[in-house]
């Protein structure tokens, strides 16, 4: 990668991480810290934890489309302004209801699509997967960093400290966008980064993508559901919130080791079979959590198993979406997927809180276990996928039909789409059979 691509990759990754920290840091502390507010209720706690997901889900696709009309950086700045305002509203709130409203406002900063599109604009085709990988890795780590930082900051400065910190981080991100992130020198073909409204209906009905969208909705519903209750359990077992980071650190280390073990088994066992096993693992965790009295050791074991299974599914679902999505439609498929992911977080907070308020937390966990059993049948309908590669080739519209015929005849081509408005052919290929240089040569394209 050249210096511009490296600067773009790391600055955009840093912006993404700072923003996700702001969304996630309250998850491990809200259930405990919220008790200090006069209007405390389990329902408001659930909405405070998962409320951001509703506005994220609603605005994820529109904000991505808007970035194609008015520019990437302006949309990212607008999103960060919403995020900062929501953080400040929550920081200076004296009631949980206002914190919930602040979280909804935080979620209105739905800039994931715009960031990915800007990353595409700032990278060459051959280097684009590397830039996206750097950002993806950073996103994955942001949640685990939040689990460790949240209890530490909350212990020292309370919820106000967390929200003030996220507001400051949002302002820092704005400065990074204007001063550090390079200005785009080109507009990359958007089919693999941005959603297109006219694609949404067809992709929602795609059998495999529908299963993956519903799966990520359930997965994030379950993790939000868990955090409405787990911090309270730790406190009840004699661990004050100031020490929760130690518990989460141990849980994360064990779950990473467990993930490595599952990934190793992936060389011998079918991908879908491992997904089914992971969902059954979640079912067992919630079934055991529904038992009224669980010791600290058992609780740590169960939460570690949960994160092991969660990590495996979280890592594999996006890869399957990328593989299954038709050529040139990955941006739309990922936009729908992200919206379902965030809506799941909202549902998890709302359902967990409402059920536990009337029936108790054991009912929440019992119903979650039943849901996981039903979810297994959804997962079984998935097809194992190869890690297919995608390429974008620029063509002249006058010769596009001939170019499509030439590309279709090459070994390894699985799917291809010509987009007249972008003057490009999107192709999805088996990387072991397809020769990209041969394709370029046949079209007289330069490396």
C-alpha cells in the first residue's frame, strides 16, 4: 500500500474504533450504574443499552446513499455531530429517560457505509481488500476494548464520565476527518461498498441472505439481552463494578483461545456444522443461566462459552454475506445486514427488559434458549461457501457486451454484473481457478 492508502486505512480505522467505543462502553456498566437515577426501571435500562440500535438500523442505508450525493466526508461529519450531541445530552441528564433519548441520538450517527465508501475511494483496486481488512480488524477489537474501559471509567467518573468521554472522542474524530483522512482522489465503484435502494427488495427476498440477516439480528439481540443482566449478577456475587474489567479480561482471553480451537476444527468440519454447534452452545448457556442460583465460577464459564460461540458466528456471518451476495450487490447486501445487526441490539434491550420486569430474568434466559433451538433450523438451511474473490474491471459501455462474454468464458467465474452508470463489470470468482491478469489482458487493461 502507498502512503495515502496507509493513512486512509489507519485514520478511518481509528475513527471507527473511537465511535464504536462510545456506543459499547456503557454496555457492561449501565445495568449497575442506572440504579442511581430516580426513574430507574429495567425497561429504561434495556432501552439505554440497546436504544442506539433502532436509529442505527433506520438510518444505516439512507446515510450511505446520502454520502453518494453530497460526499463522504460531509456525511461522516454530520453523523459525528449527531453522535456528539447524543453523548452530551446523556452526560448532563439527571434521568434515565433523557439518557435513553441521548442514546437514540447517538445512533443517528450511522456512518458505517460512508466510512467504507471513503476507504474505497482512497484505495486502488488491488489494495482495497487490505484497507478494508485493517478497518474490519479494528472494528472487531473495539467491542473488547469497551468491555475493559467501560467499568474503569464508570467507577472513577460514573456514567457522566463515559458519555463525556464519548463526546470528546466524537469531536476528535471530526478533527481526524478534516485534518488527517486524505481527500479522495477518485470515486471507487460503489457496488461493493454502498447500498443501492433499488436492490433492497430483491436482496431481502434472497433465501441465503435472508437467513444470514435474521441470524445476525438474533445474535446481537442475544448479546444485548445478556448485558442487561450479567453486570448485576457479578455485583450480587460480591464483585463491585470497579473490578469487572478483571472478569471481562479473563473471559475474553478464554474466548479467544476457544475461538482459535473452533477455527482449527474448521479445517476438518463443515462450516455450517460448526455454526450449528455454536448456536447450540448458546442455547446451553442460556438454559443453564435460567437456573436461579449460579456460582461465580459457573457464571464465568458460561459467559466465556457465550463469547466463544458469539465470536465464531460474528466472524463468519459477514464473510458468508460477502460470498453469497450477487456480483456488484455486496454494498446493498451489507447495508441490509448491518441494519439487521443494529435492530437486533435494539430488540435485545427492549425484550429483555420488558420480559424480566414482569416475569424475572430466568424467563428471559429460558426464552433465549428456546429461540436458539429454533435458530438452529435457520442455520441448517445455509450452504457452506467458498471464500470467493471479487474484482471490479472498468470497461467502455460500447464494448461492454463483448467484454462480458470474454470474462464469462474464463475459468472460475461464478457471477458477473455490468453497471452502465459506473462503466464497470463486477465479477465474483473462485480465486483458485481465476486468473485476474488473463482477464485484464483480454480487455487490454493495465495492472
